[in-house]
C-alpha cells in the first residue's frame, strides 16, 4: 500500500504534501528533522491521507494535490479542521 499524505506544521500552519509506503515512519522522519525540506517547520500533524494500491496512483494523486485545483480540494476537505 502507498499513501499520499498532508501534514500541517504546528509552527506556521503551512501544509506539506507527500507520498510514502510507510506512513508512520515517514511522519516520524518529518517530526525528527530528518527530512531536509521540512526540517525547520517541525512539529507536524497528519491532517489528511489517502491509500493507493500502487505507486503510480499515489504519485499521480500527490502531483494533483500540489496543483491549484488540488489545493482547493484540500481547503474544501479540511475547512472544519483548524
């Protein structure tokens, strides 16, 4: 199983979108500062994820969520999550 996920930085409230095969391990890596792109925005909380059966679908979904339409989708999906 592959996961597309969205994390929210507790520090600045910005979102981070990614994909992984091991969701728990990846969140721990983000929160421990092992991921270069998010190192200075820790800690993070998981606010959304989707499971995919193959890597191509997970990558496709990650790319979509990073587009303008994807951001709108997430805003609508997470509108009560603050």
